[in-house]
C-alpha cells in the first residue's frame, strides 16, 4: 500500500466519521485545495476499494491451488473449508463460480485470473453495461423519481429479471462519481436535494441506531427539570451559524429564561479545540448563578465538551438527533441574527467588537414572550432580585 493511498484512506475514514473536509485533509496531510479536489472527484462518496479490508478478505493463489487439489480428491466442501481456514460458504461459492463448463472441474488458474480481473478498478457499472436498464433509470430520474424509488419499482416490475435490478447506491454513483458516471450529470439537479455532491451518511450500529461520534455525551433527557420549565435562570442553548461554503462561523449562546444573547467570536476554524477555548473564555465572563448548564446539538465542534465542563463547572447536555425544537430559543435567535449575518456571506469579516454591538442591539429589543421587556431588562431584574434559598417558603 503506497504512502499516497494510505493518506487517501485516512482522508476518507475521517470524512466517513463526520469530520469536516478541512479536518480530514489536515489529518491526511493534504492541503485544503487538494482535499476539496479529492472530494469533488469522487462525488462526495468514499470509493469502494477504501471500504473493504486490504488483505485477508480474498482467496490467495495458494488457497485456490489447495481447493483444486482437495476438490479433485472428492473431499466435501466442509473438509476443504477446514483445510484452507475459510467458511464452507466461501468455498462453495468459489467452486460454483469457477468450474469449467466441460467437465465441472475447478481450475485454480482460471479462478485467480477471474478474481484479478474483477478486482480491476474502475469497473464499468451495471448501468453502463445494460442499455435497457440505463434508459429506464434515466427516464425515471428525468421524472424526478428518487434513486430509492427507482430501485424498488424495478424489483417490483421485473421480479424475475436479475439484469433489471440496480441498487439506489449504484444510481448515486453513476450520477456523482466521475470515473463511473454513466448517467447524464445534469440529471442530478432533478434529485430532491439538487446537490452536486453526495452527503456522507452517519454511521449506524447493527441495530440501526446512529453511532454517536462524540464520546461521553450526556443527553438532554438527563438535564434538570428546572432548565426545561425556564423557572431558574442560567440554563443556555448554543449553536453555530455558518457562512458561505461552511467556511466561517459565529457561536451563539441564548439564556432560556431571558433570551439574553451572547455571541462567540470564531474567526478561524470551528475545530473542537478552537470552539472549546472560545466557549471557556465566554462562560468565564458570566456570573456564577448564570452558568448552570449548556445544551447543544451533536455537532463535532463540541467534541471537547469535557474540556469545557472541567474548566467552567458548567455541565453540557446534547440534543437528540434531528431535534432542533429542543433548542427552540436558540433556533429562533439564530433566525433573528440572520438580519445581521445573512446566509451566503463570509462571517469571518466580523470583528469581536461588531459581535458585541449586534448582541447589545438584539438584547435591547423588547420581546413579546417577556411581556415586552428586553432581554437585558429581564436579566437585570433576575440579577438584582434577592436570592432565595432552596426550599424556602414564598408569600403571596
């Protein structure tokens, strides 16, 4: 395995794990431009030869010779499998695939030749080799069918014709991957997303659950009840708003009781260490009674959450996947912030002083949910109110 191939394998493993393109390129020793070129060349999809082990999976020439000798001696499939240290199904498949049509004898040399030919890359795709299937798929894509719909309808309409079967992943590869692109590239805009690059899917466990990419997460279900009902101040929601091509970002923190906003200056990257350091500096400016908890989504930028908690004593809770309503105040505030930081713009141009100005202006707006008080007024009232001891009785 060459050094270059090792670097590419590292790059794709990082992408599949959910790292940003910049982080994956840095891990592989690539420049950002080279990483972007590798990603675009492959349509955003990991090449198949990086998905499989590089050794041990395929039968070796010596194993094939052993199978041929044992088969000529009329040994059973299970005994042959024990000789070569493979499963009986592997040996059975190898024998049925490589028997000579004349006398049904297994030929080790022919089997090795076919194996090496099958291993050549890139292989022509099934769509490229079957004009009828190609036309059928291309027509449905033009009708704005999804690849998954096409794959399942093919299975239903041609139940006995294996040649008219194609997986949705094969269709995506034919659309996005240059080396295997047998479908018209302009059909990609007919997909529901309109993307020109395939987005990597999250890894899933064998039972279908999404594999957590951040270690030691504490989920929102364990957050204190006082945070949920907004009765006690000091519980925050956080997120990032990102700029053009995901190349710049600003951190946003919103206090749940008062909707008070703090903006975090992130002019460089949004790597976990950078975000952790910036959040630690911001949280340390808060009064102790206002640093009770922080709720975030499962973005990799907060992979350093334990570092933040150790430095600030503020526990961090993570939302469930695809559940933006669990950070409703933050989502609403991010929408308001787009008036100052429009989508598709470079957010790195905004200085820390400008972020403070925007936060002051937003905290000075009266809010209906606060009975037309401003977040700043609501926060001042909370800070100036006498602190009540837990469990003390109240009077009306």
